[in-house]
C-alpha cells in the first residue's frame, strides 16, 4: 500500500476514531452513569432511541451535502468541521447537568451531540464515496469500522478509570479532547473537483425501487437492531450478574473493542476473498454463536472471551453491511443514498435500544439475549433478494485516488 493511499485511509479512520470515543462512553458507562442517578433501564432505552433520531434523519444532511458547496469550501469538509465543533461544545456543557433531576435536559444534550456526529458522519461517508474506488470498499470500510473500534479501545478503560477515580466531569472533558485529532489530518484529503461540481439528480432516487436495495435495507435494519440492543445491556448484565466495577466495565469494553477491530478485518477479508453472500452468512453465524454465548455465561472468566467474540460479530456486521451499501449507492446522490441506507440501520438501532431496555426490565437479561440471537434468522428470506442470480452488478464508479 502506497504512503498516499495509507494517509487517505488514515484520515477516514481518524474521523471514525472520534466517533469511537463517544461510542466507548455510551457502550461502557452511559447506562451505569444514569443508573447511578436512579434512572431505570426503560428510560435509558428511550433516551438511547431519542438520541439516535439524528442518525435516522441524517438523509437530509446528506442531501444538503450533495447539493450545497458551503461558502465555496466544499460539499463535505466544511460540514465535517461544523459537526466536530458541535460535539466538542456538547461534551464541555454536559457535566453541568444532573440527569437525575434534569433527565430531559441530559437527553436534549445527547440529541444535539448526536446531531453534530450525524453531520460529520454522513459527510465522511460522502467523502469516502467521492474519493475511493469501489474495488476498495471492503478496505476503506475496514479502516473506518476499525478506526471507530480503536477509539473505543483507547478510551474505554481510560474513561472507566476516570469515572471511578477522578470525576464524571473528567470523562466528558477527556472525550472533548479526543475529538480534536481529525482537525490535523483533514487537509491530507482533498475533495476532487468532479465531486464539488456534482449534479444532484432526483431521477437517481429510482434506485430505491430496486428489490435488491429494499431487501438490503431490511437486512441492515435487523442486523443493527440486534447488535445495538445486545451492546446496550451487556455491561448492566455483567454488573448485575458479577457486580463489576466501573473500571472493569471499561476494561470489558476495551476487550469488546479489540473484537470489533478483528471483526472489521474479518468483514473486509470475507468480502474480498469470499464475496458478498458468503460474507453475510459468515457474519450471521458469528452473531448467533456470540449472543447465545453471552446468555449462557455463568462465570466471569468466560465473559472476557464471549464479550470479545460479540465484538467480532459487531465489527463484521458493520463492515459487511457498509461495504454492500457502498456498492449499491448511486454516485449522483452518493451521500444522500448512503445516508438513507444508514438511516434505516439507525432506525433499527433505535428500535433495538428501546426493545432491549424494555425486554431486560420485563424478562431479564438472559432471555433478552436469546430473543436477539434468534432474530438473526429473520433476515434469511431477504438474502435471495439481495443476492439473486439475476442481480446486475453495481454500476457505481468512484474517483481513483
């Protein structure tokens, strides 16, 4: 791999690294933080669903990015900068809010933070589509999913230790600081003139009439409902079952993040070496085994391996689905179409957060894991529609680096 190409991939990895630092908090500590203020799991699930709304409506942010070259500075990078700044400001303000007495204020800040993240997320995806050949879809998605997981790994143990030994304010200040690295690397990737002069074509939306695109979106909805639902309750489950500390919750999230990195590599390799269809089947198998394994944990020593295995599942599902979405995206509405496919997954995540919180309160954690594991089977009728023999190869063409 050339130095120029590696730098190209690194910049996208860093933008996703920044997302990973926030994900590490919401994965490892948010539920535990709110439980500390006597917020029940049902409200935590509702909060998670509301906070994900920006990722559901980010299609409009993608449309804005496709159509409007902001102040002549570009269709992608200026929006990325704005999104990062919003995230920093929210992280600096949130320590001033007590979620026990001002729960909805906390939810509002989380919503705004996610709106900033959704803005730079969809524009990062658009920039990747503008500048990366479709033949490298598995590689670029591996870097992005892996970069987000590295953000989780770097910060999970750190924020757990800070929460336990310093203060919760230190956690949020640390996350704000870790939002800064992408600013120093954005200049390494330029928006191609062809992308800046793009013609937004409403006729391109006819792509959503294709059965394969509809089926892919439904598969993504189910996949993400499952993995985010499992992810939300994993640390509360371990705390209830084994009374783990905040710092240990952070360590478990680090192990999970390592699994996600391995899953991102596995997902990219499955796509490249075995093809799209076999990659999806491999991801489903990993998901069922790992989630049922979590339900069967009876000793803390087994939890380390199974949490890592679920991380592999998480990373594989994301990389495989994102790579397929890149392949099926029409370049005339690149960021818009990709963001619509991502919005469907985010609706799935919102449903997963709400359902897993409700199921955990109603039926217990183990039963919830079992339900979510078998939900993977729901996608089986849709796979022949996604990978039918008569499916035409994608005509997507992207710029060479």
